[in-house]
C-alpha cells in the first residue's frame, strides 16, 4: 500500500510540475502575441500616415 501511495505522489508531483511548466509557456506566448499585436498596430498607424 505504501508503494502505491508513493507512486501516486510521484505522479501527482510530475503533473503539478508539468502544469507549472505549461503555465509558463502559455504566459510567454501570450506576452509575445501581445507584443506582436502592439507592433502591428504601430505599423498600421505608421502606414496610414503615409497614405493620407
């Protein structure tokens, strides 16, 4: 029974570690996407000043 509980604890820790890692990846991509949106918006604004 102890061996089974130990295995369950190990799996739970791996899952928690994976969840943390995926949250960090998500946050990194969200930040990159947000920065890309800002850059696109700035470029569009610059382009519109040339066409006016």
